[in-house]
C-alpha cells in the first residue's frame, strides 16, 4: 500500500548548489584614477625642480638658485599634472563609488596625498 502523493515528504536526494554571488563590476574609473596618479608621481619625480639644477653637477661653484628661471613653465606643467592626477582620482572615487572597496578608497587617498606632497616639496619650496 502506498501513500498518496500529497502526504509524501518532498525530499530532493541531491541538494542543489547555491548560486554564486555575482562579481562586482570592475570600475574603469577607479583604475584610471590609480593609473593617472602613478603616472603623475612618475612625471613629478622625473621633472627637475629648477631649469639649471644640472649645472651644479658640472661646476660645483655654480649656484643654480642664483640663476633666474623666468618662464615658470616647469611649475605650470607640474601643477597641471598634479591637478589632472588628483582630479581623475576624485572622479574615480565618485564614479566608481558602488564598486569601490575600502582598499580602493584608501589607495586613492594615499596616492592623492603622495602626488600633492611630491609637488609641494619639489616645486613650491
């Protein structure tokens, strides 16, 4: 004698696997900000602070600070590089906000601080 189908417990002999959570979409904005900050740090460290700084290596008696750099192009370029790197980093923070982890936010703030610090030490001192 068998039980009616309504009374039989419904047991699945093979448990179904749980669906995997969908991975967060990668934000190109966050990575663009990180890349721009890295490139900005590279440019700011390679760019000489004074136009005639190389002269002291050739002749130690020459004081490069006494020579006037009237154009100011290096300061303008360094400021633009710094503003571009920080601006793209901020854009990456806001545009990539839903996918940013705490690690991305900390890295963004540290990179922005590093870019501004290198700029301030090298070009505003």
